[in-house]
């Protein structure tokens, strides 16, 4: 696997572009090939199947006008060859022309059906994007003096939202944030995401402590569980990390972040000099929604968060992404020693690196949230180092 930098991002698009150009050229090539075949072969061999294939190939990929013109060209080619061979009034010639004409008409019908389906799919995508923005809004780039960036990468093509969640909120108690992963898929998971986000928005403003916010989320999921039937009511849970950056904390040399971890992959702290810490919890707690199995008080743990550092939260779609050999992606190892100009660039690099690691075959959704504390006098943009330079660790030729 190669490194993350700007040079390789377009490589994955080239085969798709070549395929598109080939498909666009295929209908006229088939018609020309049919003409050549008919001219070079004895009269008993017919190119009608090729002329019929051209509009059928054009139907799902081209506009109605292009499909119509392709059908007309196929019919004219078929008739023109029989005129050239002086067989236009023979029964086989009329049969072939009628066949090509009928197939061309069917191609126009297919084109119309495909275009209507595409319009419905586009409408569904707009609805999905609107739902995502309503349930999972992207945080502002600057919140409470911090730089923020978030990503949601769905494993399923054309899916916009699933069971991963994140939120950042500036409150009287400081900037508070949550990132989590709801068990399950489909609309049940989306409903649980809405419950957690809604409860967090309210609790982040009202609760004096981060532990209180976690308990409010626990109670909200418990209420949601009683509303459900069957397996989800018994086994539903959400792994989550909650964090709080106190207001006015930091200065020029200090700063801290308070973290509550509910059974979630530990966050990473990336320092300005390239060092990296994994914020493992001192006390491991059950995920949210499993309070019936065990109960103990949440304990927020304070960790250093100096100016210039970036806090990275992620779901297991990142840490459990596998390459073709089954090796898990290790974000700590990939990011250690690397420097990024901001959280946006960090997440861009991570997303690209995971795609390279998995070969584009991710099997789980991935949510990422990065929050940076700018240092005094820090420029808006600095030169960045790739996560894995070409030929570096993990390089595959």
C-alpha cells in the first residue's frame, strides 16, 4: 500500500474514465463493424444482429436523442447494404430491416424506463442527503475557538447515513462533543442515531458535568429500548466517546480535555511535533443502553490537550478496516510522526489511506471527527507530511 499524498488520489478514477469512453464509442463501432462484416463476407451472412445490438447498448447509457439517432443509423446501415448488394426487395432484406427497426423501438422504450428510474434514484439521493443533514449535521469549521472537521463514509454505495454519529456543541460548560456507533443497520439504527443526537444536544447545554451528559444519553436509549419490540429491545446499544474542552482552558502552554469512554475505540491525540497518544480509558465501561447489565458511575478523565494538538475520534469502521490479506488498519501507527495543517487535511488523508488499505472494499461505515486547538500565532496553513510516504512503512509495490 502506498502513501497518502496528492499524487495518487486520481489513480482510481482512470479505469472508470476509460470504460466510459469505450462504452460511448461502442454503438458507432458496432455499426461500422457490421458494415465491414457484411461487405467482406458472402451474401448468406448477415450483420443484422450487430445492427440490432447498437441501439440496445446505447439505451441504458445515452440520452433519448442519441438512442434514437443510433437506431436510425442502424436501420439506414442495414437498408443501405441491401441497396449496395441489390437485394433490397428480397424477403430476407425486408425481414432484417424490420428486425432492426423493431429492436430500435424497444431500445427507445428501455431508454425511457432507465431514465425514469435514474430520476427516481436521484430523488431518493436528495431525500437521503436531506435526512443526513437533518439528523447528522456537519459541524462548523470553528466552534468555541477550535477547528473542527467531520466525515461520514458509508460502506454501501449510495448510502448517506447509517448507525454512526457525531456532534459538536459550544455550551456554557465548554465545547462538548460525542462520537458513537449504534448497533445494527437500517432505519432502526438511524432512529437510534436521532435519539442520541437529540439527547446530546439538550444534555450538553443543561448538564454541569460530562458524566451527567453520559447518564442522560443512557436514559434516552433506555426509553427508546422500551419502545421497541423483539431483539432490538433486548440487545440494542451504542458505543460512544464523549469529550469536553473547558472554556478558557489552554493558554499558550497548557490545556486539557475531559473524556468519558463508553465501550468505544479510544481517541487519538496528535501533537504539533508529530507525537501521538492513544487515550485509553482508565476504567472500561459498558456501551450506552446496557445499563441493565451493570451499573457504575461514569468518570471523566482529564488528558493533556495543548495548543497545536488535534483530538481524533473515530468509529471501528476505521480501526477494523482490512486489507485483502485481512490485516486491520492501525490509525495510531499510520499517523504517528505525521503533521497536518488542520483537521480537514487530516481527515482527507485518513479517508484516502483507508481506501488504499482496503482496495475500496470497506465493509462497515466510518465516522471521523477531528478537533484542533490552534496555537498562538499558528498560521492557517502549514506544509503537511503524508501519512505514509512512498516506500515507507506498509508500502506495497
